[in-house]
């Protein structure tokens, strides 16, 4: 019986270490380009990556895998009948999101600010989210979860 509990504990530890590894993998894969975009657009890396991570479930969503859509952006796609826009690659999706943000009224006031809460509120209130308060709360949890 003791061996059973030890094996169960080992499986439990392995499962969570693989989950943490997958979280880090998504962030590590996209962080270099998010850093470039952050410098170019003045949007904090933490904002870009936490929104992308949440919208894709850490890179596991079908919109991410099939359409290269990391931000849940809607629009035309030639791949399937979903309402989500398709992109040639993940970089195009990340850039499209930053360009969308840069066109919003709040952008000039927040550009260069590292206050992620202000960014979350402004983005959510601009129509990106249908439930701004809940969305902001989830993003703050995601930031903590992935260490941003």
C-alpha cells in the first residue's frame, strides 16, 4: 500500500511539472517577439503575453493551432467556418493585436505605461471583452500563474 501512495505522488508531481513546463513553453516561445512589439508599441510585455496566454489557453486552443490566432480576434478566414480571423503565423497575430490597440482612443494616454491594470481596464472597456471586470480578474490570475 505504501508503494501505491508513493507512485501516486510521483504521478501527481510529474503531471504538475509537465503542466508548468507547458506554461513556460508558450511564454518562452512568444516572449522574444512580444518584447519587440512592446518596445515598438509601448504596450507592456506582461499585457501582451497574458492576454495571448489567456485567449489561447496557453497555446492549446483550436483558433491558435489552426488559425494562428492568439488573441481571439474575429474576421475573415479561409480555413474553416469559425468567426475567428486566420493569420499566416503567430507573429502576424501578435502584430495585429498591437496595431488594434494602437488605434484605440486610450492608447496615447497609456503608451509606455507599465501599469498592467490600466491597460487591462482600457482594453476591456474598448469592446475587447464583454465582461470587463471578470476578464481583468482572470488576466491578473494568469499573470501570476505564468510569472509575468
